[in-house]
């Protein structure tokens, strides 16, 4: 089984990596642009999941066509991203862009705590789940091993779409350019007519949507429990840092590295599974202190 | 001592964090019981007052609150706790503060085996019988298995339970090969890799002592990918997930309940107390009680029993905490299951219920069939003996011969 | 000037080469600085003047050639070591400790110089404080002494930057356009006092400058840069009247 | 067309400008001079809306108070900051074109303005593809100037544009800027500069800022006149 | 010529420097303040020393706050250099486990030995890890630290035969200078030991941050290039601070461990690390006092929030922190300064000034 176990591990790794990427990419985006390491990203992820699940369960319970749960996932994510993300940015983050980044970080941490608590108050502590989409897509099998099509086909596809869409947005649209400009120097950007406030808002909402989307797409594969956000956020931190900040493609690659390494660990030495992401991060940063694709900062003197 | 205005009870339980799947139902149970008792005038005329502490809030808070309750609020008895880690801490603290403490739900057998306590008691079994019973059941139900794999949460319970299980298995069935020992992170959201590997290994038996969201996720992913068709599952804590998992938990899975806890307990289901509690609980939470609720009921049963006993012993006078502590030893009490008794090491002897899942009309989730009820004492290390050492002395056919009474779903 | 009774050779660059992709920033630079000299570097923008200073101070590693200081090889040594050897630098774009006051900027430099590492001694209590205040006076920054560096106007920032370099009591002072951005009404006064101070303290200097008046007044020698090469060197009056230099650098 | 009356400005609650009253007519070139810290930069930043300020500010009859900072460039105001502030993630050309992209200018117009810029600073055309993060001090100044010219159809604010430029270039730009008005007759320029020689070549009027106030405001007849 | 310069500054600036409404660091506001602060220090010390006689039942709470405060003090040092570590709980755990191992190996070992061991262990660990992590800045610094702590955390969990896994290890009550102590006595004794160490550390850190080395930390944040060019390596400056912070966390850990009688892997978990940072900002990075003020507030809210609204401590804490950051970025320290009408210290960069 030596050869095909490698293939299996690869498949598992890719499936896992896709989800990881979907979550981490939003984080990377927000950091790359707003320079804020958004810890609340974790709660957005969790809440996205809960909302999607609730929506899906409701659809199923009221006898709608189960295939509707797919759009429900995306709908849930978008709602959370726009409403919650939007509110956060407008009411809170906007006041702190000028402040020291440590303060910004802490604000998001505070938000994280608040949302964790609210989330418990709203959805309680019983594990939630909504696996309809997973069941609908059924299984595919390799070497006589069953995989859920949702995990090995749908998720990777979604990840790839997101990757290229985002790439295009940042590289080839005016909005993308404005985003990059504002990040570097708000005043200078304003002085050439860029509406920094709007750019920040947009970016944060987009990032938030991705966080929520990650959660929503994770819903069918897992049970939603309190504290799921906390676990995910560290992982996506690891991905973001390994990638180099604001590096969309980097995030994809490091997600793959981590996902696959983790899978192999499960096969070869399960004890390493948990620390794999961190080992990888340390190794990468050892060789490239600014992450895989991290840029050296502009000339100073 | 003279009667207090109210009998204050401090209860540590999870209201945040993943373990609140046990904590919250238990808390509901506690509140139901307190109401009941107070409705009939309290314990020997003294009404109960409950104080809850969230185990999820971290040890500092837990300790501060605990001390405050005992030293400032004047709490007389404490129930601590769900997590073995917290038990480890609270036991010595209770001993220090000289307050009677019931370990009402935590599993680890070490505490009372390693140290001697005057004020710390456990009103339920410990990990040893809770893990040996399912093994005994497995050995009897389908003896001819050659390979086994374990998927446990990566924390003390997951490790300890496997240590007990595997040690016993080694002696009972030296021929059985352990093909994989997987310990995914506590609270892991995804087990697909584990599932793939298990599919590749095709072990005859898959054991998992996981609980809560972890267990649910694992079962769903395994079910979806047809792992249940190729392997026999043994899930010693699955009783607490039955209602959540619904049809995602297939038939023919061996499930346990950390004691003889089951809302259709074959010996108790017709008893008045049992029925009324179940109804009240269902009315309050919309669900049937799970084992953590039952453990809470036992703690309260012990509480009432011990005060009656101590008051009698004290000639009708309200007892001092020393007298209460004394009365605990040899105390007999009954919760929702078979009667229990506290041994001189403070450990209760609790029966164990194991069975196999089955689909029956009237329930939109799997019920337990082919039940075996084991008497606690047979599966428990004698007083003063260390569980692992005791297990090491098993005869090869010990477990398959352990007496038990069989029931099937009615 | 290198023959009879040659003054000591301080800083020496030999065949420095550095390209950034296609861009030539240094292309075989040979330059020596002798004790007591005040060498002005002029040249069009992007000629490689700053790059030269960056290489001399170890900020950039040349792709070819070497740098010597008092016959000790210092090529691509870390800037801090080179600084400790006695080469201080003032920057084209001022480099200050933005969060601290101008005085604290100075005191920090001084305590590095004097190795004041006693963790219990207050920065403001070091004996060099007076000296630093005088230096600020000298460059005309005593009025912003207690201002947080990030709030200084451009001109003051340049001056503070120079003051920090002076605080290190260097043997050689490298200055990148020391007075650009300093109001013309003041720049001569500043430069005047600065240069006097340098002469008094026997500090040699290299300064990049675009203001030819400055050059002719204060330079003992001028080197003209062009596309990473040294076009000519010589006495100011000669060089500044060289028609080619006038065409490329000074303008009519 | 630009009219400031009794403007006070402060940064982070620190009062810096007081009683500033200036009128700038179309096609006028004004030199702001003054010592370091006099408040020249602050004055320009105030016009761009980067300081907290009180008092009247009108541009072509419109009250600047009602126009948020990022809308002011649309009025045809270009600003080249003293400390360059390029966008290092873009190339030099992208830096210059970005304003046009933001304003959504059509290709033709963009091209027109770009040529106007290259007319003043031909070097930028060759530097074009370089990453803005790598340019030298003086090169940076040019890029900043170019970027400002991309938007400046009516008013061009230059903060020490010649600082750090080699004299040849400085002179050439000074003249080129002078020439600009022939192409763009209505363009007004406010320029802070500490080097009077350069100003002589084209500045019509010199305003001296002292201690955050306008000290003198006088017509300086041109050199050649 | 200097006079000419003086005439050259606008009243704006001149005036503000004169009336001091401009952010002027208070060190320079002379001994007056130093004395004031010193008096305040003495006063607080005296108050705390009196607690066992006044609010006896709260000593354990305060003791735990002080222990944690020590760790936060360590974080404070790193904040000076503009660095946040999401991994310092590791040193906290190292301190606790050092005590756990020793006390289970030698029963009745002396408290001072445990403390010494913790200092040594965390110091050495800090030095080794520090050499490596001080290469990184900002988020990378934070993440690398996180990585280390998480690896350490998993080792604590995995090596359960040695470390007792997630249940952790008991720390048996040590003797103090040879004396066997019963619980009540022990509580008071350790309270005073912690108090002494806390006061000592506060004083030391307070001096350290004002010393050239401490000021250099701040320079690491604002301009490393210049730091290099005055002849100092940012890396070594940071390393100094890092080791100091590690030791403080280790101290906090060993004390917390002894008070709780337990060392658990949870002590090393990343949320713990960020909790420390959280508290540091809550209290206010500008002043050492903030570390302890913040901790008391944090623990108090977390403990008594339940009384207000069931299962809501995270909510309440979160809101508190946000309010503080929005209205008083300097944390409690700043609130206090405002309250007592002292000048607020300019907290970090403000938008416009960011040139
Ligand atoms: N890090 C770098 N990456 C790419 N190109 C660079 C880098 N540093 C300098 N250059 C290029 O090298 C050339 C020389 O730069 P340098 O800063 O030395 O010029 P300079 O003589 O100082 O010009 P100025 O007088 O404008 O400061 C310039 O064309 C610049 O664009
Ligand atoms: N961010 C800031 N915070 C506080 N004060 C500031 C800030 N920026 C500038 N100042 C003060 O405002 C005054 C004017 O500064 P400004 O930069 O406008 O002077 P300037 O005339 O441009 O000087 P220069 O010719 O050197 O550029 C100075 O005293 C300066 O200290
Ligand atoms: Mg230069
Ligand atoms: Mg200026």
C-alpha cells in the first residue's frame, strides 16, 4: 500500500488544504491591505458556519429541495460577511486605523471574545451540523477507498475559483490597485483622489465574506461546536505567516504544504499531526524570514 | 452544629467550551432537582441553594470562585467536577479547605488511587469499569476479531481510557493486533484523513472513547464514507450523542454510558422517580437526559442520603462537615440507575450499561438494544489497589466471564 | 596630493561594482579619503552617490571591489561594526528614532558610544547629556530638543540626523545632502558652524551635495559622479569650472 | 480661484497655522518661502485637507469645507509632497498613471497629460518600468512631481520639488514648469522652495511664512524683466 | 545663531513646548515626578502588604493576579520594542513545570529552590529561543513565538507519561526556608513572597525601561536602520528584552503554579499568550503599573462577570477592552493620568505624524 497510500494522503491533504486556504485567504487579504491581523476572523468563520447551517437546516426542515442547501451556504456566508463584517468595520475598525497596530490587533481580539460569547448565547453549546450537501454529492472512490466528492472535488474547485478571482481582482482592477495604494500610504493615496475609507470598508467586508465562506463550506463536513473559531484562527495564522503577508498565491501554496504534511503525518506518525503546521511554519520562516512569497520592504535610505 | 438557613452547594460545570455538551444538561438536572427538593421543604427542612462555577473560564477563575464560595459564602458541599484536570486540582483544594466535595462526573481513577482523602468522594464510577465494561461486552458479543484500531481525543481521558482498554485487551486477547493508534487533536474539526487510513487498514474493530462534537463529526464522516460497513465500532460514550446523531449513527454499534445511564434503563424505566425526572427534563430541555445529567442526579441522591444518615447518627442534630464526611463512607444511595455504595476509599461502586444500537419506531434516533448490565464491583480495582496493576493480574478469560444481566429493547 | 608627506589614508574604495538588475549603481569606483579632507560628491540624480555611501558603510555588499578603513578591510561588514570603527553617517532621508525626543535620540547615540549598559541608570542621567545639548545647539536644533522626532519639520529632521552622527564622535563623517531641505536662510550658518566644528575635532568628511555654492565653500576636494563612475576629481575651483561638469551637473 | 481667509490649522491638537489669508488667481505662480518649521508644508496639507483647520477656504467659488479630502483632487488640484511618498509596490509609470486610473480618465486625456509630464521631465519616460521602491532620492522627487501633474489641471501644489535635485535638472524643471503655463494657461502653481535662485526664473509672487503666519506677500518682478 | 533659530519656530510649536501641552515624556519632568511615582509605589506596596490582615480571603486572588502581572510585565518589555508575542505563555508553563517536576521528584523541597529553578529554566529557554526569534519582527515575531509555544504545548500533552498529559502535574506544597507550612500559613507566606518578587521586578523593569538599553528597545520599534548606524544591533537589544520577558513569565508561572498547586499544558496554550498581551494593553503599555492594574481588572471581570450576567465574562471583558482602546489608548495608566490630571503620554504613532 506504500504507493497508493501516498496518493490517499495527497487526496486528504488537498481536501483539507482547500478549506484551510478558503479561511486563510480572507485573513491574508485583510492583513495585506489593512495591516490588521484580524483575530475576529475566527468568529466570522464560526458564525458563517452557524448561519449557513441554520439556513440549511431550515430549508431541509421545511421540505425545500435539498440542493438549495448549496446556495444556502454561499448566501449565509455573504450575509454574515456583509452585515457583521460591515458593522464591525463601520462601528469599530474605522476608528482605529490611525492607531498603533498592536491596539488594532487587540481590538479584533476583543471582538473575537465578544462574538465567541454571543455565538454561545445564540446557538447554545450543542454541536450543530448540516451535512446535506455532503450527502447529496455522494462518494467517489480511489484504490477502493471512499471519499466524499464534496471534500475531494467540490472544495478544491471552490478554492481554485476563489484564488483566481481574487488574484484578478487585486492585480487587474482599479479597485485592487487602490487597495494596494491605500495600504502603503493613506495620505498620499487620498491626495490622488482615492477614497481610503471606502477602500478599507470594501476590503474588510470582502475578507470577512471569505472567513464566513470558509465556515459555511466547512459546515457539511464537520459539527459546529463552540470554540471552533479559535482552533481555525491559529491554523490560518500559520498559513498566512508561512505564505508571507498579503500573498494570495502564497496562502494557497502554504495551505497545501500544511494540509499534505498533516495528512502524511496521520499515516506515518500520527503523533506529529498536531504540530505539523507549526513545524512547517518554523522551517519556512527559517529559510525565508518574510514567508514563502514575502517581499523585502522598499528601499529606505 | 445548628441548622443553617439554607444548605449551600457549589457546583463546577462547563457552561462554556466544548465540554458544555455535558455541563449544560447536568446544570438543568441540578436545577430541576433543587426545585424538587426545596418543594418538599429541602434537606431535613433546610432548603438548597446552588452556586455554579464555569469550568470553562480557566483555572484562576475556578479557584478564586471556589475559594470564595467556600470561605466567604459558606458553601457546605461542593460538586467538582466534569474535567479530570479540574478534579485533579479541586480534590486537594477541597481537602485543604476541609469542605466535603463530590467528584460527580470526572473519569480519572488516579485521584483516589494515588492519594488518601478525608473530604473528597466520587459519587460515580471511574474510568476503569467505564472502559472495561464495553470491552467485556465486545469480547462476548463478537469474540472473533483479530485487529483493532483506536481513534481517541488527544487529552488525558482519551489516553487513559486507551491505556486501560489496551492493557486489559492484551491479557484477554494476546492475539489481537492493534493496527493504528490515532489521537487527533482535541476538538479537531475534520477526521477525513483518519477515516481514509482506517479504510485502508480495514480493522475488525474501531474503538473511540471520544465524545461531543468530536465524536459526532467522526461518526458522520465514517458513516458517509462507509467505514461502518467494514468495521465494528465500539463507542463507550456514545449514549451522550445518540439523540444528536439521529440516523447518522448506524445500527449494530456498541455503545456505553459511563455507568448504567439510559433514559430507557430496563430496570428503572417504570419507576415513578425515574419517569417524572425524565419528563421534567424533556419538558425543560426538549431532550431526554444523558449520562452527565444522571451523574448529577446521583450527586444529589448522595447529598440527601448522607445528610439523613449523618443527622440520624447525630441524634437529629444538624451535622458538622466532619460528621458528613464520616457518614459518606459506606453510604448507600440511588439515582436514576441501580443503587450505589461508597467504599472506604471514597469511591462509589456504580453499575455499567452497555448495548448495541438499533432502530426502533417511535424514536427518530437509534436506541440501545441487546443491553448488558454489569455490577460495578466486578469491574473495579479493590480498595487501595492501582487499576493498571489490578488489570495486569487478570486471568485470560476474566472479562468474557464477568457476570451480567441481559435485556433487550422493549 | 598623495606624494611628499602624504597625509594618512583613512577611507579607501577600490573598484566597487554594483548593479541592480540592469541598473548600474556603481561601476568601478576608486576613491580615497585622506585625513583632514572634506570631500564633496556631486553628480546627477541616480548617479550612484548614495549607493557609494551605502557600500562604504556596509549597508550594501558590492558585487566587486573592496572598502578599507585605516588599512582594515571592512567590505560588507555590518554597519554597526563600521560605525563603531569611527565612520558615522547622516542620511539623505533623515533616519531618526521617531518616537523619542530629539535629545533622547542624541543620548541614545552617546550611550552606545560610551557603552552605558547599566540597566539601572536613567538615559537622561548619563554624563554626556551636556555635550549632547551643546551638539544640538551647534546644529541649531536646541529649540526642538524636547520635541518628538516624528513631529519635526523636514529641515529640522535633517539637522537632527546630522547631530546624531556627530554624537558618535566619528573619525569620518559621511553626509548625504546635509542641507537639502534646510531653509536657504539658515543652511550656510549651519554648514559654517558644522564645518568649523569638524575641522576643530579633526574629523574628515564626505558630503554629497547639489548646491555648488556649498561645494566651493567647504569642500577641499570634489568628486563628480556619473552613471556609477567617477567622472573627475580635483580641487573645487577646477572641477566646478570643467565645462563637461557644468553641462552634466551644474547647468548654465 | 483659491481663497483662504483667516485659516487656522493644527495637527493633533497642536496649533500650527494662524490667520492665514491668501488669494491665488488662475495662472499665477506663488512661491511659499520661510524657515524650517514655518508652516509651509502644513499650509499645503491644509489645502489638501490633511489637517484640522478652521476658517474660510474657497476653490473656484466652492467651499472646500464641504469637499472631503479625497474629492479635492477631482477639482483639478495636484499635490507633490515634500517626502515623496511613492507607492513602492508599483512601477514608476504606474505611480504616475494611478491618479488617472482612479479618476477614470479616458485614454486620450490620460495620454495628453502624460505627454505634458514627459515634456517637463523626460527622464521619467526612461525610468518608467522601474519599481518605485528602488529609486534614488532625486528620482523619487521627480516621480512625485509627475504624479501630481497628472491631476493638476487648475492648481499644482509642490512642496520643495527641487530639493535634492542636481542643479542642471532643477534649473531645467524650473523653466519647464514656467513653460507649462503656455500649454496650460489657466494652471496656477503654489511652490514651497528654500532656494530663491530657482524661484526667480518663474515665480511671480513670493509669500513668506513665519511662525505659522503670513509674514509678507509681495510681487517679485521676474529676473528677465 | 541659535537665537535666530529660536525666533524661527512658530508659536505653535514654541508655545506648546512652553506650556507643556505637547507630548513631553515625563522622565524629563524631573525628580518631582520620580518622587511622586516613588511615593505612589511605596503606598501601593504598603496597602498590599496589609491585605492579609484586612481582606484575608482575597489573598489568593491577589496572589494569582500578582503572579500573572509578573508575566504581563514581561510582555510590556516586548511591547516597548513594538513586538507582540503570541507564545510567551510557554515560559509561563516552563516556570510552572519546573516547579512541578522538582516538587514531585523531591518532596518537601524549598520554595526558593523552585523559584530559582524556574528563573533558570525560563531564562535559558528564553535565551535559546530568543537567539532564533529575534530575527523576526511584527507579525512574524508573533507567529514564530506562537509556533514554539504550540509545539511545546503539544509536547506537554503528548508526553503524558512524563507530564501527566492534559491533566497536568500536581505541585506539592513546598517548604519555605525549611519550614513545613499548613494551608492557611502557606497562603499567607506565598502571598508575601510573590508580593516581594512583584515589587522588586516592577522596580527593576521600571529602571530598565528608562535605561539606555530600555530606550534602545523603543528605537527597535521606530528605526532599526538608525540603530545600526549608531553602532547597535537591533537583534541583541531585542534579545536582551526577550530574555528578561521570558524570565518574568517564568516567575509568574512558578508562582501561579504554586498557588494553584498545579501545572497544566493549558498554561502554554496560545490563548493564554494572547491573554497576557490583552492584559498588557488593558493596563496600558506606557507604565509598569499598568501590568498589575490590568491583571486585577481582567481577573476581577472574569471572575465576577458571572454575577452580572450568566456565562458572559468574555463579552464583558471584550467590551471593556474596546472601550479602553477607543477612549483611552494608553490603557488604565492613561485613565489614571487623566484622572489625576497628569499629561497623557503620547501613545505610539498618530496617523498624520506617520511620515
Ligand atoms: N535597492 C535598489 N534597487 C534597485 N535599484 C536601485 C536600488 N538602489 C539604488 N538603485 C538605483 O541605482 C541608481 C543609483 O542610486 P543612488 O541612490 O545611489 O543615486 P544618487 O546618486 O544618490 O541619486 P540622488 O542624488 O537622487 O540621491 C539609481 O538609478 C537607483 O534607481
Ligand atoms: N505631525 C506633527 N505633529 C506635531 N507638530 C507638527 C507635525 N508636523 C509638523 N509639525 C509642526 O508644525 C510646524 C510646521 O511644520 P512644517 O512641516 O509645515 O514646516 P515647513 O515650513 O514645511 O518646514 P520645512 O521647510 O522644514 O519643511 C513645525 O513646527 C512642526 O514642528
Ligand atoms: Mg542619493
Ligand atoms: Mg516642509
